[in-house]
C-alpha cells in the first residue's frame, strides 16, 4: 500500500499580500515623518500621549514588516536598532526635538508589541 505524503496547508493570510505591502510602505513613511519631522505635533493636554505615539510608531511597522517578510530576526533587529538611532538624531540634529530615554523605552515596547500582535495574527 503506497502512502502519499501530505503537505501541510499553507498558512492563511491575514490580508492580500499587495495590501500588506502598501500598508507597510505607508506606515514606514508615517514612521519616518513622526520621528524626524523637525517640529513635533502632539496633544500636550493628554499625559503620556507622546509615549503612546512612540509605541504605535514602532508596533505597526513591526507587525506589518513581519507579516510581509516573515523574517523575524531581521525585522526585530532593524527596528530595535532604529529606536536608539532615532532618539540620538532627534537629540543631536533636529531643531525643537530632544532625545529621551523614556521615548526609547516606548519605542522598544512598540517593537515587542508588534511582535506579539504578529504572533497572535499568525494563529488566526
């Protein structure tokens, strides 16, 4: 009796690949604008709003980058290294901006959150 090898079913996609790539590209543009625009916007009346923005601006590209590429070490390393670089650039080279270790912590928390969201989405 011959037995055929069964191939595992491919993972279900969360969204069409083209849509994910477009969302990643748009997110990266927003990511760079938020981090490197000389004069930050924001809602000064909301305590902690800036930290939420930092978390989001790293979590969303992390999640989308992982969904598009599946290259976990590369995406996590790239974004985790970009976090301190962005704070140093803000501190040293951008008028009206300042680097802040708390922003760096929020950035890295965003990378971690993005990875957790990606893992959850893979299970769906």
